[in-house]
């Protein structure tokens, strides 16, 4: 890829940077994904995806209401705890789903490379996107493989803030930067612990797994707020 290449980050929470970009809230039918089914973009596909990227703007969350609660999203996220990547940093259903999705064609058309590269790429944002897709809340949760673009989508749609809320999408920078461009990691907020920390569920942790974590608020860049059903 160009600026944001599909390379594997170091095995540390302080160096695992998710990749990809933009969040397009369009509806698609999930595709059964394996390494064999993910193909390199042809020139025609690249051209078509470039056209789609130019012509289709991210729908505002308000235009795509969902009948899904924060609790339902968190329950599915928690059910994934323990899911682990393989020795190559891939092999998860989150990466396989994303690599075979129409969104992968759009982000590859923008960034270069091919969808197969997502199969072994850092996957925290893919995990969040997968949970949104499987619960029917993706149009509120967003979907991408790059944490910075995921955060910018929330900000652009006036769904960005500094308050930890259950079900919010939380974006981190390990050195405490508050710039969206510095976002390195993403997960779901479970709760504000009231002691300067939050409880989270995250994919692509330093252990290469989906895990429940306790994080200091000092490492939070900001929060994205899906509009869940009451």
C-alpha cells in the first residue's frame, strides 16, 4: 500500500497500528471468506471501486437507524473473548470477513495492494466492524480496517466525544495524544470504572487475542457514539 501499508505491527499494544481507511455505511451481503476466495483486484475492479469511493459518501448514522442495543453489541463482543490469531498474525474470522467484503475493495482501491493482505493485517478495527455487522449495527458502528479513518467517521458525523459510555467505540493512543490522526488502537467500552480507567473489549491486543482489558483514560483519544436502540 501507499501511505498506510498492510504490514504487521510489533507484538505490543504500544506498536499495533490498525490499517485501511474511511467508513462507508452501505449495506452488503456477507461473503464466505477464505484465503482462496480473496482475489487480487483486477484493473476493472480497481476502477469500479475507485468510482464507488468517489461517488458514494458515508451515510450519516441518523439516516440508518438500527434496532440493536449497546448491550447486544457488547454481549457478542464478549462472546469472542479468547479468539486468537495464528503465528502469522492472521487466521481470524474478523480478517477473513473483512478481506472478502465489498469494503475491502474500496479501501484497497484507495490505498493500493490487494484484499488478501488484510488476512494477516492488524485487526482491532476489523473486529469492531465485524461485531457491528453481525449484530446489525454496522451502519452505526462503522466498518474499516484503519483506526484513524474509523475515528474520523465518527467525528465527521458529530458522534465524537470524551465521555466513556457502554457500547461506545473507544480509540487509543498509547502516549496520550488527543489527535485523531494519532489513533493506534480501537475497542468497545464496557463501562467507566469511576477511578480513571475504563473496562473494554478489544481485538488484536498485545496477546494477539480478543480480550477484556482495563485501560487508563489517559490513553484515550476519544469515543465514537453509535446511536443504539433504547
